[in-house]
């Protein structure tokens, strides 16, 4: 397969989707990249791919915290400290 010239959707610059990369992408069953390597690494650098965080208010102490999951409505949400505390309480009960 020849190298493919692709236009980056972000900076509109042309970049090469090389034969080697194509192979790698097809092997992993991934769609062809839409961004040039520069923008791709920039995206990774600003942490856009980092896991989402949800803002919560602890039901126990009222502290604001962030959790890596979507809290369910109507369920008790705890900040990290209270969560740890309730966990160790359960363990030693
Ligand atoms: Zn780009
Ligand atoms: Zn708390």
C-alpha cells in the first residue's frame, strides 16, 4: 500500500499516513487518523483522553470532590476521604 496524504482536521495541514502506520491501524481495526501526528500528540499532552471526572458534593461532610464515575441520582456520594473511611470501617467491622 502506498503512503496516503491526509489533511489534518485540526490544523488543515497535510500529513502522511505511512504504509507502516496503515498496517498498524488496520491490524488493530482502527479508523484512519484524522489528525496529524503533531495534533495527535498535542491532544494527548493536554489530557483530552484522560478519564472523565465528575464533580460531587460529599453527603457526609459537604466537601467538594471529583470522582471518576457518574454519581447516581438519589444515591449517597462520598468524597474520597469519607469513602476511604467507610471502606476501612466496613473492613474492620
Ligand atoms: Zn494537525
Ligand atoms: Zn466527605
